[in-house]
């Protein structure tokens, strides 16, 4: 890798470009660019989205690829499972979390809430061990 390429990588990375984009522009491998960036502590910043928001419902929310809709079925929002997971991982604040449950601990009687498990019995691992093995556990 030449001095010119290293300065170009540094500039592009600071502009927010990813490994693949930099590699394709400079004609290098993605792994070469990634290892250079990691050794020189060039961390990118995640952009909000590289796809314009005004594309409409005929395009993938993540990558902007045109979607083929089946007549009579629900409209697609993503072109693949990968795009769907990427979008939801980037938009955690929009997840509607409904599965909160209220319980009373079998061991200590303390009231607690848990997400996603309707059959929880203990507020902590320590209470589970106390009940399971019938002895006090010290911290």
C-alpha cells in the first residue's frame, strides 16, 4: 500500500465511507482496507441511512432496491431478511415492546418485571440457587 493510498483511505474513512466503498474506489481488497483502518484506529461513524426516505413503498427501506410485490398479498418493505434485520437493528427505538410481565419472586417475595418470559419464578439467579439447593448464598 502506497503513501498516497493510505492518505486517501484516511480521508475517505473520516468522510464516513465504509470499507467496501473505499476498497472499490481504490482497487484494493476490503480486508486490506479494514486491517489498515483498525491498526490506525480509523473508526467510521454510522450514517442515519444511505437510502433517501422519499423512495416510496416500491423500494427496500434499507438498501433502496426495487421490490416486486405479489398481487393480493401484503406489500413488502425489505428485499431480504438481512435488510430487514439491519433496519430494525438501526431503529431499536421504534420496536413496540409489549411483552412485559409482573411477578412475585418465589424465594424472597420481591415484586419484579421481566420482558418476554411469562413463566419466570425468581427475581435473580441468587434466589433460584437459594430455593433450588435450600441454602444461603453469600456474595
